[in-house]
């Protein structure tokens, strides 16, 4: 798998993620170790506060970054009801590292979102990495896990 990671000379930006939310994402990925899974993170006040698993992605992994109209409407409705907006989109790489591929880049549907990739290919230790679209590929975003209470 080729990587579309871009190199930058600047220091990578940092995104803070609640540890409980990262644990939840990794658990979803672990539950389907041989299939790709994906979902959305909602944010309120600039901080990630909720997790929305996309139910059908394990059955149709070719759509991992492209949500159907029904999924977009359902997730957007839940987020609006909770006064949230989109913070991040994630998916898993069951047999590859937590770096974006050319396919990942070709399937980006929201260029402003943070993209998280969970790797299950790390010999028993899950890995999650953050990326942002830069127009030519992805720039890595440093992730800082913070202890926050579950809302």
C-alpha cells in the first residue's frame, strides 16, 4: 500500500482527544478485526464529546469515508439535536499501519475534518493516528489523549 502522507517542515498541529473516546473507537475496531469499520466523532465547544459508529461499513468497506445520504442525515440529525458538529471521521486498517493510503485520499468526503486511522496490525497493540487533508495528500496531526469525564 502506498502512502500519500505529505512531509512538512512545520511542527505538526496537536488535537486533544478524550481517552475514553479513543478507547471506544479502538474497541469498535477490535470487535471486527478482519473488517474495516468507521464512524464519526461529534464535538461541542471545540472538544470531541461523542462517537457515532456507522453500522454498515464492515459489510461495505469500499464506502468507509463516503457516507450514504441516509447515514449523513441520521448522524447530522443526532449531532444537531445534541448541539454538536463534526469533529473527526475514523476508520480502521485491519492489516495495514495507521497511515493513509492513496485510496483513503481518493475517498475523502470532508476536507475540513480530522481523519483518524486505527491500525489493528500492530502485534496486539492498537494504534491510532490523526491526519488532515492538505490538497496533495494528508498531513499528520499529533494526537494528545486527555482525561475527561464522559458526558
